[in-house]
């Protein structure tokens, strides 16, 4: 794997907008929405805001999850234990190096019933930071960024555990994101080397803080001409499906925006179809701050985003 040519990325900053328009309202989402599927609606109704909040609080309780801190390894082991506790047998630590130390992506696999060699990947990063990226000791609760996404992985894994899906689903908790997408780059390169058949990669980075609680809005991110423009059309179709799921199964208003500066980018580089969900809280004072505490995550909004993602995964994975 050391011979694989990997892309390199700067430390991500969602305030560093790409050249494409950042967002646009999805006025057609309601028209694209369909009548709820009763089986999907029944599963979506089981999303538990209290479990999500408990996971966010557990992650935020680590003094920091900075990739160069020993607490990062503790968080990886905690996540592995959580996935195992949900009844999964295939849970592993995927090692990579960042800043001269070995760190881990946590990989939980649900095997598909009909097409086990095809995968849906759902990713979120568990590392955290404060304003000074080089400070690996300062308090960095990272509740919205990105305990909210990792808590979603655990809840999605819990709800999908007894459900038969056509293809396989991998829940990927990345580290090294804040240092330049290091963990996700290592995993995407490994997937490419193994010729992993990936139908879709969904990234969840900051999904818990609504900009306007009275009009809860989620940004559905899609590919708009990055390294591999040939995957743009499929990404935009999947994003439209996610936006429709928001209307069908939640009270969220969806916006469309471009993918940028998060863990889907290495997967896009290798040609995989990628979309993401993002709450747009990069303009909040708690962004990359010690004040990104659990109270910044709105339980109702957070649960609705997870419902949207769950409906999307069920549609993409098939029976």
C-alpha cells in the first residue's frame, strides 16, 4: 500500500468556500419527494434523539480527540467497543500514520445479503481540534464538529443491524481529518488498491446545529467538477435523492451545495461517487473552538438529519 500515489490536502476549513456557488435552495425537492415507504418510515421513526445525544456527550467527554493526543486512541477504542456492542462481528482498526504516530480509522462492516461485494460507505471523523491546530492538549470537545456525525454512524449502525440490505454497508469513523484528511485518504487509497466496488460514499461532517431553528435547513453536498468529473452526474442524482428524503421523511428544508474540505474528497479523487450532509455552522463562533460543546447540538435537528440519511441509505443499498 505504501506504493500507492495518494492525494494530499491542506487542513480543512469549511469557511474556505470553493469557487462554485456555496448553496442553492432546492425548490424542487417537494416535487421530487414521493409517498413514504411504510417500511422505511417505520425504521426512520426509530431514530432516537436521546441515544444520539448520549453518544455526542460521550465523545465530548474525552479531554480532546486531537489526532496527536493519546486521547484520540482512547476514542478509537471506545468506538470499536460501541460497534461491537451493537452486535457487529466485523469491526477493525485501520492503521495510518499522521504526525509521526500511528492512528486508526474505525471500520464496521455490515455484509449485504444479495451483493456483498458492493458497498455503501458512510463516514464521519472522530478527531477534534480547537483554534490552534498544533495544540494537541487544549480542550476540544468537538461536539458538532464532528461528534454529531460519529453519533449518527452509531445510530445508523444500530438501526440497520437487523435489516437485510442488498449490498454491504461500511460505517467509517476517520481520524486525522483536521490534519488534512489523512485517515480518509489512507482508507480511500486502500479501497482503490483493493478495487473495492463502492456504489456511494456519504460523508457526515457537522450535522447537529441548525442555522435557524425555526426553519431547520440541511445542506446536501454533491460533486461539481473536482478531480474526476465523470462521477458528477451520479453524485448529483444521489444528492437529489437525499434532498427528496429530507422532504419525505423529515421536516428539514434541503439546500444543495458542493462537496469540499472534508473526508469525501479522497474518495472522489479515486473516482467514487460522493455526497455529504452539512449543517452550515462554519460561521458560528464555536467552530474549531473549545466552546463546541454538546449544547451546540440540537437534538431534534440532529435526529432529523439522521432520518434523512437512513432513508437515503435504505434506498441506495436495496433489499
